[in-house]
C-alpha cells in the first residue's frame, strides 16, 4: 500500500483529472481520504460503481453529496457497461477549463490524462476494460489484482493511468473496516467469516430486515448467531451428526449480499442532515443493552 501511494504521488503531476471509483453500497467507507489529499487542485470525477447492487434512492442522495464536494458524479455498472457512455462527455466537462486554457495557448488535440483510483476490489480494472471496449487490464473478484501502474490510450482525447488499489494504513473507525470486509475489499482469508456474517445480519436487520427473511424463508431471532443458524438450516448446511455448518452458512450469506441476491442494498445512509453510520457496532451495542 505504501508503494502504491508513493507511485500515485510521483505521477499526480502528470495528470489533469482523477477518476475515483467508490462502491455504491458504501460510498463513504470505500472512498480513500488519501486520494482527496493527493488530488488537491485536480479535476475530480466520482463513479458510483456497482450502483445496480445499491439502493436507487440512496444512490441519488450520495450523488448529491459528492456533487456538493465539487466532484462530477455518475452511477455506473462496470460489468454491464451501464453509464459508461456518459463518461467521455463528463471528462470534457470536468476538464473544460484545462482544455480552454490549452486552446488559448495554441495547444490543440492534447489528450486529457486521467488517473483511475480506488480501493482494492472496487472494480477499477473492470471499469477500464469496459470503458476501453477491450481487455486492457487483468480483473478478478478479489483485492490486489492490479500490481503496478500502466498507461492506457483510449482515444486521441483521453489517456488513463491505472493504479493499484490502495487502502489507508489503519482505520480510525472500526465500522469502516467492517463495511469494507462486507463488500470483499479485505481478503476473506484473514477474517472470521462467522463473525462477519453476524455483523452483516445486525446491519441488515436495522436497514433491510425483509431482505433476509424473504431470501431464506426464516424469521428474525434476537441473537445474530441464532439467526445465522437459521440461515444454515434453510440452506441445508448440516454436518454429519446434525451439527450446523455455520462457516458455510456465513459464506452463503456474504456471497448472497455481494452478488445482489438479497436485493439492492446500501449500508451507508445519507439523509438531509448528513451521513449516519447505522453501524453494526452501534446496533450490537443497542442489542446488548436491551
């Protein structure tokens, strides 16, 4: 991560625009504050990727939030290509001052150079391949696929610099790390999946209770561990001897969330008075105090 950040620092002077991808299901938690610092003074585009998996009402509210921060914003789905055609005109709008300044200086046809940035597993490589209309970069449904930088010439008006996904070195808010784990930006191999699934159940109970009951045909239990057991029974996650396979049930639950099979879900809300956490930690504390 330190190497990737240093690489961005070294190349920031070469670019005109930062295109940052965030995950529409956790727009604030998936936005790296280091990129804001590195990109100070540069034109900005924020792409709400995987918007098809997120709550459409919340998508609109988060678009308004980022526009209020001075960025140009789009909802996209890199896999299906939804929203991709609107990016070129948005690039021209975001860099209008730069293009007009070049024209006054007699510089014509110089392409806009844009850095594509975002945290691991947010879909940068899939986005670039979709935007370019061809396989320019490696993709994978796990963090850390992009290892180094590469320049990609899309057309005579735009060049992209792909960079490795970077996470900040520590999370001041544990809920941020938890949300990143929910969407798969932190390697599952270093996570106790049963605990993560219980945290996810707490959040879903607070925000989208029907998503779980409708998907698995079960009723809510007060204890998330018992609820995970209900998911296990619903999906036949039973070991020999009748023991519940909670690890398998946890994998099914998180995969269903990540794949959109629980419905369109946004885990961070942005009401008119500002973002609220609706965090699993807060929900857990409230439950324990009941």
